[in-house]
C-alpha cells in the first residue's frame, strides 16, 4: 500500500499546533487512509473544535452521502431492468448483487434500500413531483411510500410525504387508517377450466396452448381462484415462497395474532 500523504495542518501558533496534534493523535489519525478534497475539508473543520464550523461540514457530508446512495441505487436499477448482469455472466440480479457484496464490499442492505428509493422515485415520479416532493432530505421516506398507499388515502400520502418529517411520515405510513384486514369469511369465486379456456365468473380470460399439461392448468386455476377470493374479501394477495405447509401455517398463525392486536 502506497504511503499516505499527511494532511497538512492549517493553524499557526504553538497553542493551535498543540490542539491539532492532540486531535490528530486522539481521532484524526484513523481517517488518514482516506484522501480527497472533501476529506481534507472535513478534517480541517474537525481540528477547529468549533461546533459552528463542524456542523455545516457534517451537513455537506450528509448531502454528499445521500447523493452517492441515490446514484448507487440508480446503478442497481439500471443493471436489473436492463439485465446488464448477464454481461458479467450472472443469471439474475440477485446473483449479481451477491457479487457486489462479496467482491466489491457493497452492503446488501444498503444496496437494497438505495435501489428501493430509486425505484419508488421513478415509478411514482409524476404524483411525487405534483405534490412538491423534493429528494433532498426526503429520499428515505420513499422506503415507506407503498406501505403508506396501502394504509391511507392517496392524496394524503403524497401531501404528507412531501411535507412531513421522516419520522412522522414513517410512523403514519405504517399505521393503517382503519382496520381493513381483519379475518373475514372465505369468498367463492367461480374459476373453471373448459378445454383450453379458463373462465372466471363465466368469462373467458385465458386461452391455454393446446399442449398445456392438465397439471399446469389446475395449478393456474387454483392460484387464480384463491387470488380473486382474497381480493373479493377486501384484502391484498401477497405471494411469498415457503418450503412446506408447516411454514404456511406459521405465517397464518402470525397474521392472526398480528391482526388481533390491531
């Protein structure tokens, strides 16, 4: 590893030099391996021990960090949506993300959050801009946008994400406006297979290719029947992979306990 250049002190006088040397020995020596104008500016500010100088520096660093996070997320979105991971020899974005974690030391959780923020900003850009939403100091609210839309009126969501503090919006987004997902009666939806046609409520919505196996037809029919029944009951279907019926029962039991507390 090349020898690191020592960041030069910027203060004059014996007393100032003594303060700088104490700061270097106690804290700043740990940052010497990082270089660049921003780092030098920050260390210069820290050496002053003046809160009125340090605080604006922290704000600048935070802004730079938020910008970097957004650009990392945008890179991840581009790689996934344009399927660029195939150029690197990976079969899926998830495999490529593991490569980023293992070989480039990019945290999976950080990468995931950055990617979600960019996806939300792209997918909901028109209503966000209409509500006056600004990315600066607001980007982390986007992590809770879809949850807010599930629990609250759409107009309220966009107004509050643009104007609330992060904590206020997060807590409000996660709190349903009313109990909308209490367990209710099962609903029967008429899903029927006739030859190579699949009918829902007597209406033909899907034509199977002639060589589609009966097992696949029944699988699709059963899945659609359950999905429509869930929607008819006023709930939102959510598909999650499970290993066996034991895991499915565990999820059902958790939801019952969770709903009973709401």
